[in-house]
C-alpha cells in the first residue's frame, strides 16, 4: 500500500480489494465539485499517515455501479470498509470529521494517540496538520459548496423530466450513446417496446449539474417515468430482468409501441367506472367494495409498508407516516384478481391507490401534491382521521422530531447566516447527528418558535425537546469540551 491513493476503475477491482478484509477508505468525488478537490488533499495526506490502510478514489459519475452500491447521493462522500463491510460513512467536506473517522477505523497512527484531528501529521509532519486546519477553515467559511437550485432552473428541470411519459437523461443520444451505461438503458427501453424521450446531458452543463441536485442522484443515466425518478443503469437492468419495469410502465398507463389493447375506460352511468361491459362479477365487485371500506385509510400498493416493492408505493407510505396517519394496506402483487379488478372499479389504471373513507384519493403524484399544498391534511381532518393540529402542537412535533434539533437559517449543506454555519460546524466537529429546520421557509414556525421558546433569535438548538440555546452558548459548550456530553445525557 505504502501511503498512496489508488484510483478505482471498476466494481470488480473494488471487490477484489475489499474482500481481503483489510481496512479500505473510499473517497467518492466529482471533477465539477470544488469541495471534492479540497478534500482530496486531506485524503492524500491521511494516506501517508496510515500506510497500512487502502485509500481509494472513485469518480462518482463515471462509476455509477459503485456509487449506487454505496448509496452515494452527493459528493464528497467517504465510505469506511472493514472486513468487507461498510462500518461508517461521511458526507460533505469536513476535514476534522474525516481525520477522526479514519483514526477510529484504521487505528491511530501511533499507539496511544487519540482518534482526533491532531493524529494527522504523525507521519507527514506539522505541515500536514496545518494544511488540514487551513482547509477546514476554508471549507467551513464556504458552506455553499453545493449551491441550491434557482427557481428558474428548478422549473426548467421539472418541465424536462415531465416532457415525456418516459424520459432518459443520458450521455449522447439513442443513435450514438457516449457511455456504455447509457447504451444499456437505451437497449432496455427498446426491448420494452416503449416510446421515450431523451436529453443529452453533455450538451448542457447547467442541466447536467442541476439535475444531480434536483434528483439527489449524482450519476447518469437517469430514467424517469411520469416525472418520477426510477434510477440509474443498475436499477433499470434489475427492474427489466425481474419484469418490474414492465409492470411500472403498464401500471402508469405507458403503452407499448405495438400495443393494441384498449385502455380501461369508465362510464358516467356506473359507480366507480363500472359498466356492464367491464366484466366484473357481482362477487368481485362486492369484494372490492368491502376492501376499500375495510379501514378508514387503506393503501393498495406493491409490497407492504415495511418492504415496498416499488418507489411509488414507498413514497405514499412515507407521506402517510409523515402525516402520522394510521392506515392498512393491501399488497396487490399477492392477488391478481384484485389487482386487475380494482383498476376497473376505480377507473384508475395504476398503483398505488389511496382510499380515505371508501373514496379514491389518487396515486403517488396526486398524494404528494396534496401533501405539499396542505390539501391532504385538510381532508384527513375533515374526515375525522386526524385531529386538527394547533400551531403549538406543530412546534412541539418539530422540536421532538429528532433527538438533537437545530432551527437555523438555510440547511446544513448551505447555511444562510454565519451564526447558523458556526453551530453546524460545531456539531459536525463533535460528531453529533442532528435534524434541522430552515426557519426561512416557514414564517409561522419562525415567529411562533420565538414565543414558544422565549428566545428571540436564531439559530436555536434543542435536545430531547429542551432548548439548549443559541450560537454563543453552543460555541461556549464546544470550547469547554461539554457539547457532546450535553447532547448525549
């Protein structure tokens, strides 16, 4: 090994290294990311300090198979592997945390040394430590390494992903793909005999970089169905081979090029689209009516809430859980009669389908839109499913949504004020996991929390529902070495 960083060019190469059981630390980076370049210097110095550890570099966008295997959604990203298993990860540009984690996983550079940033420089000398400190300061003062999307770009991306029922963002075009992964997805779509649109991300860097943030997916190609991300090359291959991709297309009303089967159509004269020509028996109709009314809220989905079999079903489950709604579910994959019959009964050709008090609400797109607009909450209150939440109840719910909860301006990746940035850095330096809420996004929460906490400024940090304080108090706790213990009592 000898203290150098090795570029990994394939999943097979990585597997050969990790199966040795030795400690492996992987840096996922991207050429467009300045923070990756800064952290690369730290990573290189660490490889010198820990010569008996494998330090590997993976270009996330160029190695989608590896990125997807480690669930990489942003860069820089670090994975720590020991005995062939991922034992820790680190997201973002945080030199001190990286040094801590390396020391913990790989062992101190010198016996008896603590797992702390000061362990840097044991092999490379004081210059290395100074470099890391300077980088930490530089990165800490530049929290917006991954800037947010402008409204104009967000609208453009939304229009692009929804411009075709099936939309593929790829390198090159279908006639001349510019990478093997894009070629594979093209072949899959052709094999599925569906019409699809494409966009060459090499032709527009704004779209290329913006879509990574928009979708929270760092690699290409990216395949969308009805505006929803299905995934990249590996996911498309797996779904195609299992037959799930065809089911998703069918359930979302995507016709094949040679399709001659008529779509299920409803009738104004029949309840829920039932007519004499539907072919539904009285017995099946009665069974379906019984099922949709079997619980105040019932979700017909693929799989079960603890193990959804498609992303669209998983999204609705997550929404219901966020709204704290008690619900029952029915796995349509276990009963073909119900699966096909309910499409006719509801005059809704795809899954999932959400019913409240026997009435169809819709599928994943509609439920998501209703949640964003507040309409879903209103219906749940009107139907007596949930009680109307008071502003105070909402604040209590937010404060206790995470053991350590930070109300700040902006978000941890892009703080919008220096005080918020300082608190974020203090928490990260101490290895504290925390939730956050951007008070700039909700004026009701912003003003209400001042009264609720009797604390007029932001940021505000809470632990187990109790206010710890603002920026000055947090920094004082950090400087006294009491921050981590205060947040773990």
